[in-house]
């Protein structure tokens, strides 16, 4: 008969079933302990948060081991040293003189006599514009000038000798006629007195005598006019006609000359904007704008200058003739020499920063520096003897004033306003406010409890 093991008593069943292996999971707490664990956990988190909030404020009130740091370790004395004023700035290389060449009037480029990079001399022909019909106009104007000159010479010279002799002959003939009529009138007057002729016949002879005298007067006037030359008014009119013809010739010659483009100074061709056959329509006769436009044929520049942006605070240290060290980005290992050529009378504002664009004349590197290069410059000024300097990091601002923290008799930091000069190599000149030997704090020292000298803020 088969026996059912589950029919045995409960205790025997428990003994027959092997015990389970020990578990690594924590033994679950009874329900009454679960609530208490949650309350203790929340309380512990709250306590830690409160300590984190109040700990920094309560820390100075708790006893700590004092950090024994000497005043010499916390401070640094004010130095006395000689300083050479150096002002730094950046800028670029620019052409000293530059101009864009254009013709006076619109036209077509007939020829170019230079390329970019070519050296040119003053007056050298660099381009030629087409002249069109200007040559024919010049010939016509010259012919008109020749005619005006001939007319003027004729008026000034007066009548020819033949005309003068003819006028004199007419005077002689008129004189003879006067003599003849006068003689006839005298005889007829005697006849009339004796009643041999009528009064009408006498009047006729008298009229002929008067006409002969009038003819003589006219011949004498013509002779005087012929021998005295032209009137001043005629001479002035002829001279004016000559001047007008000369001006017209000169105007045409000027137009032809302006079609020939010449270099205004010794320099180098930096840009070519037009080609042979291109039509150039200028807006001005010459422009300094360094850009290719339809109004220019080519650009010429001469010499090199360097413009350096100097801050408003440092411009007082710059003077004409001052020595300058120049380092170009293209030649970072080389230092070129220069001197201050011109200090502008007016500042400019770039990106809300006020600067003066000081012009520097390069004294070396002229064969290496090119217009447009970026450079850094250092201006060397006067040497200040016995200057007071402190590390720049020690200078702070408090209540809108610049100053440093010095050690009082108790060795604690006290803010002291100062007047600063220029900064160089991490050091700043102190103009007033400190004396040699004063000790200044670079950082706020720790207190006995390890906190800063700054007083704790009140609890919120």
C-alpha cells in the first residue's frame, strides 16, 4: 500500500523537507520597523543639509587649530627699481603715397605700358587712351590760328606802298584841279564885272571851283589815312581773334595730352584695374581708394609707413622721433626698427575703444615689409629712476577706488587707495599712496579659524 507523505503529521513533514540555503538579501523588517527607518532617514538628510548651510557661518565659532603663517609669508614689500617706459600697440603697414590713375574723360584704353610690381618714374607713360577725332580737330584749330595770325599781321602792317603812292597822286590831281578852277573863276569874275557874261555863268564856274577844293580835301584825308596805318580798334579785334584761335588749339592739345596717362611720382604699380580695349568711365581724375573699379586704370604707391593703434591712456608717453621696435606677423623672429613720424591730433573710436593711430616710419626691413602686413610695435620711452612698483595682481577696486591691501600694526590687511602709473611685465607703477618698504597682501590671509578676513555676512 502506497503511503502519502503529506498525510504525515505537520512536524514530520517539516523534518522531511531540507532547509533552504542561506540568502544574501537582508532579512525584511517587520512592518512596525519600516516606518521608523523612513523617519530616521529623512531626519538624517535634513540634519546634513542644515549643517551644510550653517557650517561655514558656525565654523569661526568652533575651536580650530591656528594656522601659524608669518607676515613675511603673506605679504610682499613695495619694490623700488628703475623702469623704462614701454608702450605696446598693434597696427599694419600702409603705403605712404597711393593714387588710382584715371583719364579726365571717358574713353577706351589703347595701350598699357606697365604691369603690377613694375617700378615707374615721375612723368613716365603708363597707359594711353584712344584720342579718336581729336587729331583732326587739332589740325583744323591750327589752320584757324594761322588765318587769324595773318589777318592780324595785315591790320598791323597797314596799307601797301602802292596804295600810298596812289593816294598821293590823287592829292596832286585834286590840287591841280583846284588851281585850274580858281584861275578860271578869277577870269570869269572879271568878265562878269564888265557884263560880258551872265551871273549864271559865273555861278557855274564858282561851283566848279568849290567842287575842286572838296575833292582836294577828300584826297588829302585819304592820303593821311593810308599813311597812318590801321585804327587801334581794328588792331585790337584782330589780336582777339588770334587769342581765341590759340585757346582752341591749346584746349584740343590738352585733351590729347590727358589721353596719355603718366605716373605722378616715383613708385610701383600695385594694382591694374583695366585691360587694353576696356572702356573707363571715371568719376574723378584720381582716387586713393584701393579697390578695382571701372573708374581707374591702375594704382601706384610709393614708400611705406606703419600705423599703430595706441590707447588713449598711453598716448601721453608717445612723442615724435621716439624709437619703435616692430615685429611683423610674417617675420615673427625679426625685430625691425622705426621711429615715430606723426602723432594724430584727433583720436578715432574702433569697437567702442578710443585709440590714436600713430604713424611710424620704418628704418629697416623696407625690402621685406609689404603694404597690408599686420605688425606689433613697442615704443621705448624714458627711464624712470627709483620708481615704486607692486605686482599688478595686488591692485584691487573698493568703493570705486583703486588700491592695495597693506598690513596694519597688527598685521591685518587694510585697504589703501593708490594712484597708479603704467603697467609692464606684471608690475604696476605706484605714483602715490605707498612708500618704499610697505608690505602689501597679494591675497587675503586666512584667519585663526581658516576663514577669510572678510567679515561673515549676516544670516538670512
